[in-house]
C-alpha cells in the first residue's frame, strides 16, 4: 500500500478496469456492465440506467471464524474516522449535511456492505470520498473499538464498585439474542453447519464479544477490507468509467492483489440426520409449560446456482406458501403445538440454502412424533403430486417478484444491488441473478414432466440426510446462570487490575 501524499488526481489516473460483458435487461430498463480490475482483482458491477438517483455500494466478503462479532464491530468502527477524514464520526456528520436519500451500513452472515444514494452529483462525489476512505483507510482507533465494540467500566464510575461490560455492539447483541426467533436461527445454523462460518454468530454472542482483542480486529480488517475481496456496485446515470477513475485514484492504485481467496467453505454433507436440544431463557413467572420450540431444518444446494435456488423456492411455496399448502396446513392445525414457528420457509442468502419448518408452544416429548408427521406430510405431497394450476400460479408469483423491485423503503437501485450481491459474494453469476426470466423459462419446461416436482421434493428433503431436528426448551434458570458467569468473569478481571489499568478504565468512562 502506498502513501496517500503521492496520490494523483483522478483525472490523471489510467482506468485499468476491463469490461467482461454488458447485458441489457429490458424488464428492468437497464444494462448490467461487469468489470474486473486486473491489478487487484476487484470487481465492479455497474447498473447503467437513466435514473438520476445514483447509488453506490462497496461490499466485502467477511467470513468470521468465531462468535466475537468481529465483522459487526468492524462495520461500526470503520465509520469512526479515516485517513483523509480523521474526525470522530465523519459518517454521521455527512448524514446530517448531505442531500442523500439513503446512507447506511449492513453486516450479513458472510458480507459487510456500505451503501448510499443521492440525486445530487456533487453530493455523490462527496459521499463517495468519505465512504471509500472509511472502508479502505479506516484509522481504527482503540477508543472507537472500546466505544463501539466492548469495554469494562466501574458501576457509577467508582473503582470500589463492580466492573460491568459496555459497548454499542455488546449491548445491541444482548438485546438481539433475547429474541426467540434470533435464538432459534442461531441454534439451527450452529447444528446445520458444524464446520464453517455459519456455525458462529456473525453479529456476536455477548458471551464471546469480550474475547475480541483490538489486534484481532485490525488483523481481520487488513485481510478482509482489501480491494481483492471487494465488490463495487453502482447504479444510475453516472457512467461506469467516471466511477472507475475515482476508484483507481482514491483506492486501487495503492494496493496489490492478495493471494488468498476469501470464501465460505462448503459444509461437509451429513451421512445421517441429526438431533439437538438447546435451552433458551424464560422468566420463572411465565413457567415452562408449552413453551418448547420444535424445528426441522435441511441444508440444500448453493444459492449461486440460480436453477437450484428457484427449484428450492418452488418446493418451499408448494409446501408452505399459505394455509392451504399441505405442510403449512399441518403446522397450523396440529395439536402438538400452538402455532407455526417463526422459522418457516427458505433462507437463500447464505452460500448453501436452508429450508426449515417448525411449531411453537409445544413440549420436548412431541419431537419424535412431530418429525415423523412432517416427513409423512412431505411424502404424501410427493406421492400425490401437485396440481398443474397450483404450480403455474407459484411460477407466476416468482416471475412477478422478479419484476417488482421494492422493499424496506430502500432506493430502487439498492434493492437491485442486494439482489445481485448474494451471487457476487459467492463467486456466482451476479448478472444472471438480476434476470431470472431465462431460468424461470427452463423451470416451466421442467415442471411439464409429471414426476419432476415429486422427484425434486424427494431429492431436496425426503432423501436428503443433511437434516436437523432441533428442540429448544425453556429454562427459568438460564438467565441467572449466564449473569452469574459474567459477574464471576468481571470479578476476576477486577481482582487482577493494576492501579494503572484502574486509572485507564476511569479515564475511558
């Protein structure tokens, strides 16, 4: 990496990006241009449109190997000052002063992204400067790490009082991991993916967040926040070449390619279904009767395989689209539980997809019978087949979803970027991910075969041994056990404090 003082102006930098293909997508009224940067390996996906709302996003593949929340904490600290903007929170200063229509940062299970949108070109240039510097030249100050990640303080700033853990991400994840759906998903992934990054809590487990050191954060940043691991995405009426001159001048000319390819490893397939039981905390006053969650989850194929993804969507919709769908009807009417689990459906954002279903308000003793009845329901669907009109209606819904781009109040261009990001992150075809109509057409031909869907259901679910039956039981003593363990850990830390370290804690508070 070279020094910033030698950085030439963008106009004097040669654009070395290579256009790999340009694909018009009439249904979206845009052309997708895919570029590669030979010097660093960076990717650039430009969605050329006549829209005056220009959108930028840079995404990094972030693949944690523990539950310290390193990627999540890094997302926060990277925005706390950079080489050219060495002030506290330049991101939030721009948020107040900019004409932006969107500014944010996201951490997913295997990527971190920094997007913004604006209709003003000068504002776009200013925001782009801040974002590029924040992502690739963050100053990563230890005080920001303590503020955003984790630290210890004395209660009431009194050194005679006990220590307590503090930190934005630490507190955020304490709240998140008190949510039952979050607990269920965390435990299901823990069991379905015993050996890759999805085994861990990418947001951070409050029990493990304090294990993260500042040096480990810096090491993760150096490896992951690099152009070789970056995907630049742009949308709007500013040309790809104009963006690339800025990328070259501000960032890429200072880097060389990394040798390591960062990716999520494929999980080793199970040879037989697994069972697991985990507790979750409930208040004693609530009691534990009919508070157990029963969940079944399957690991499916790769999400970057667009045919496999649409096949999984088709099977999921056939089984659980609404109350009339066979599996959803069973989940809603079985007397083994009170209601369907919040974990029902297809998760396709990870490298390998997950299909899951379950019930809440149950008891652990029903687990075996529940599993047998779910499998029997799916077997019945495979044996009876599916009405052609039903299949056609589901395919029309998938096709409609392809054309309707909206969600969460985000800009149109950003929604398109997020649609392409999964495939790009996992080295798939991001261009094809934006135009699923050819894949849908292939699927329409395949479903004409009467045995196609039954065979698909058997392959993905009934004959797939990579399955987990998860029982999550209420525990009225779990919260106290965890609190006691945290208190003991903090007491031991306090006992070993030197006078200098005590003074540092008081100064930091």
